C-alpha cells in the first residue's frame, strides 16, 4: 500500500468516525427529545404557550405580526419534530424487525423466508398476503376456529 492509499484510508476512517459520532449523538438526542416531547409536561407547556399567545392577542390588536409569530413558531417546531419522530420510528421499526427475525429463526416450524419481509417488493408482499388469506380460509373450512370467530364468540359470551 503506497502512502497515498494509506492517507486516503486514514481520511476515510476519520470521516466515518465523524459521521458515526454525529449519528450516535443525533440518536441519543432524538431518543431523549422523543421522551421529553411526548410527555404530558410538554403538552401542558405547549398549551400554556398557546394560551399566553391568545391572551396577548388583544394587546397586539390581533395584528399580522402577532399571528405570524405563532405560525412561524409552529411551522419550525413541526418541521424539526418530523425528523425526530422519523428517526425514532425508524429505530423502533428496525428493532421490532430484528426481534421478530430472531423469533422466526428460533422456531423450528417457522418459515425462514419470512425473515426480512420488509425488503420484499410490494408485489411479493401481496403474494404472501394472499397465501396467508388462503391458509386462514382453509383453516376456517376445516373447522379450525379463526381469530375472527373466536373474537366474535368471546364478545357474544361476554354480553
């Protein structure tokens, strides 16, 4: 390996390390923000801000500037929250997929083809959905109780 390649490799490792650090910092920030901003306290704070804004309306004669303040603030907050929510949802979905994949792999009778379903095309998912629909219909025709009929029976007996 010549000096240029070694320098490029070192530069690439430093860039990767920087992006990993930034990614990890954002992950921690998004997680903590989701916990805090999804709380009753955050909702109460937002309601308080809106109430204060409404109460100041008469003071500012409900001017365009008064309206612009709340519109701008809510737009900016919403814009930023979209990224936090999406990051949190992506991580939760990935964790759930990995947990389900582990369960599928651990069960001897489970079909390993069901691992990584999220990577299938929409057409392949439709085909698989149709297979499960046919399996459910076959089970119902064989006299096996389906979840739907069990739910209906338990609801009727609860009355």
